[in-house]
C-alpha cells in the first residue's frame, strides 16, 4: 500500500511505457532499447524499467535522452543501488526522473524482490515492450503481469538462432504485437 519515491513524482501521473529485456543483452538489443526509449520519451511517454544491467539500463538512458524521462522501479530500498554498476545511472534518474520502490529504506538486494517488483513496472505503464528475452526470463513474467493488468504487450523479433530472441518469439506467438519501430508501439 506504500510506494517510496525519489525524484520527480509527477512522472507517476503521466503516461508511461515499460521497456524490459535481458541483463545479458546483445549490442543490437542495447541499441534497440535505447532508441525505442528515446523515441517514446520524445512522444511524451515516461520509460519504466527495473534498473538492471543490459536492456533496462539502456531503456533508462534512452528515456533520459528524450523529453519525458524515466521511472526506475527497484527491488531494494531507495538507499541501496543494485547493481552497483548502475550507481551513476540511478543518481541521474533521481535528479531527472524518478526512482520507485515498495521496499523500505535499508532493504538489501534479495532475489525474490526482483520478480515481485515487475508487477509495478507493468502496473505503472500503458504497455510493456520486451526487447530481448530468453525463454526463462523475468521479462516474460513482466509481460504476463501486463496481460493480467489489461496492458498491451509488444515484442521485438530477432534471429531464430539467438537465445535472446526465443522469449520474444514466444510472446509474439501468444499474441504480443510484433514491433519493428517505435511507431509500431
């Protein structure tokens, strides 16, 4: 029943799109996430993601480079940055976007908190774009939660040979909207 926030809480009242995907992203996936996020941010959407490495971090950077900014939903207390490699990004989001957590200050990175926060990522958004995802990916959990919440789900297709495309292909087979550009979203 409580959300903690650090930064521009006004972003929570504006339309947002979630962009999620693999922590072990390909170079192309990172470029796609950043460009889709920038384009959607320019169109007035806040970019919601989970501050993880890979696709999440690229989405946040893209959101920050557009006019609307970014929302980072974290699985720790707001006084803990995880992963540590995203410390500078988290500070920039606190200054120019908003960090959100359901966990009180002092909450360390506990594995169970990260899938749990995914319902907030989709719940704060009008839809979820999955950029890259393996078949067993937390991003697919976020997509399923989005469907349960009545949100749209979008997926970027990739090579049939890439394990990072298998989850997106599965989503498309299940009815997610195939996207090739931000205009498709």
